[in-house]
């Protein structure tokens, strides 16, 4: 599968002052596949070590973590020469071996000429443990997410449509009505499928969203298995309960996370660690309420947040949402489809490196998202799941704060009217901190 992150790996490879690279990301987002494809295309050889299965290399590194010792023994174990210019060393599931993670520090200090990548499905969970030794300042980071919608278009052979969407976003010109409907239908497919590589692959091979459901279920079960495997029994029950509550949390009119919906009498002190676990594992993301100010980060109200899944297809499956209803605009419940739509937008923003924040005033006006541009512009965003685009909250915000412009995301075509930029649902991937700064 074609992934945009390949460009990030190439950029890392070509850096003069390169550090070892650590890849974050939830299980089955394609980290291992991506690095192996990277090695195939840009290196002559790869030394691949999976610390879940390779006990021999684990024992070697436990003896001595100096790069010279590790490289010498890797050459013996794999019976091949490691060339500093043409060999990639890939430590997979690196969180299983604390010493291997620490060794990255010494690769940076003593052997920076070697190409070293580490990855782990639950790396974010493990490095937040007190007993975990982490090479602060000695490594670079790259987070791998599920396929974004534009990657979905590329891998379903819709490159020309993708280019047209990008051009229309840039120029605020409308996509032709035929292409607009085609793009919307692909977006609805993405709501059902999401971006997990194996799910997308099955969808492409079978040309059926129904056959991909079993793959989604398997991933959800794998997540729950990890939760049970890598946390104590008491915490595991809380994490799974929190995870299972996400559809209920997002189906409410007020989508603020409520602990009492996880368990009667639930509080942040009981379930706070569970939420942190899901976030650190790359399964979910927080969208935090904020006041209006620059930078938004300094005005966040940390106790008020919404919790989104990092893959909308998994949310669709976890919600047991009938996928045929996604395209049936007459039969679908707007609140329920709105849940998926808002989660989709949140994931698009997350993939593009935008911080997730929302705004609510003292009355009943609430904006789904509020974004900050590279130059510090604060841009309000309202999300609609259909073409019904009355925007009372957005209009109230504009009257109160007079932003340079606002964004309305809906099933309507591109446009710019009354200081509101209309962005179709299929074009949300175009929004990033840089192009929020329009002239």
C-alpha cells in the first residue's frame, strides 16, 4: 500500500545529523510493513529483529548495549555483514526489551552513521511507565496512523479525483457535480471501512465493505487482548469498559466525556488512567475544550474533553452501526451519523498534526473544533453530516470573536460565502496548520 509516511522515512534517511528513529502507532496500522518496504526500496539489506520472537538478540543486548558489540553479534546471528551505508537495522516491538531502547542513545552518540529504526505497537504505553528508561533527546519520532482519506483514494486508484479535490480546495472552486457525488460515495465507503491497512486491502480485493467487517472485529479483539496482556487485571477491566463506552459517549448530543457512562459513580480518579492508556496506545485521542486565546494550548480546560477513536472504521464496527445506513440518507439517524462524521473529522485533523480542541460558551453555543494556524490565526470549525448547514453556533462565534474566517464542513460542494469557507467532507484531509493561513 502506498503511504505518505514513506516520504518522512526518506527525509529521515537523507538527514546529515540523523538520530535513530522511533515509530509510534497502534497495533496493525502498518508500521512493520512500511519499514520493510522502505528497506526494500532504499537499502540493499535489512537486519530485522522482532523482540517478541527473537530471544537470542534480546539476550545479546542484555549483555552489552554498545553499538560495536551489538553490530558484531548481529552479523554473527544473521550471518551477513552490516554496512553502515546500505544496511537498515530494524528493532521491532522494541518496547519488549528496555535495553534495546536504551541502546539507541549509544547508537546516536557512538555510531550515528548507522541507520537504526525502532517500532512498537504499545511503545507509548510502555515509555510512560516509571521504570522505563528512555533515551531523551537521542532519538527522532514518527507516528504512523491508519490510512487517511487521501491515502484511501490513492490506494483505490482515484488519484485523478484526489488531485481535483486538492485543486478545488486551493482555489475555492466547485468540483463538478458528477465528481462531487463520486467523492461523497467514496467518503461514505471510508466511514464504513476506515484506514486500517488490512481492512482497506480486503475492501479493495473484494470490492465489498461487508467482507471487511470481520477484519475490523479481529483488530478490536486484538486491542482488547493487548489490554489484558499488558496491564493488571483491575486496570484492564477499566480500560476495556472505557473503550466500549466510546460509542455511547459520542452518540450523545453533548459529546463531552462522562465517567458515569463508563460505570455508575465513575470519576476521573477511577478511569483517568484508562483514558491515558488508550491515548498512549494510539487507539484514541482527546479533543480538549478551550477558551479563545493564542496559543490555544494555554487556554485548555483539561477536565472537559471528548474522546475519539483514531480510526473511524473501528468506531463504526464498535458501534455496530449498520453500514448500509451510511449511504441511506433518509433512513439514517442524524445524531448517529453525526457521531461518525465528527470522529472522521477529528482523525483527519490528528493525522495532519493539528491539536484537537473544541469551544463552548456559557450559553448553549458549541463548536465541534477550533484550530490554530501556523501564524496563530484561530479558526472556528463546524461539522455537519449532511447538506443542512444552518450554523447558529458558528455564526454566534463569528459575531463574538470576529475571526478572519470560519470553516463549515458538510456534504455541500466547495465555496466561500459570508466569510465562511465551505469544505466538503471528502476534502477535510486538505486542512492543515499551514493552509489555514489564507490571504
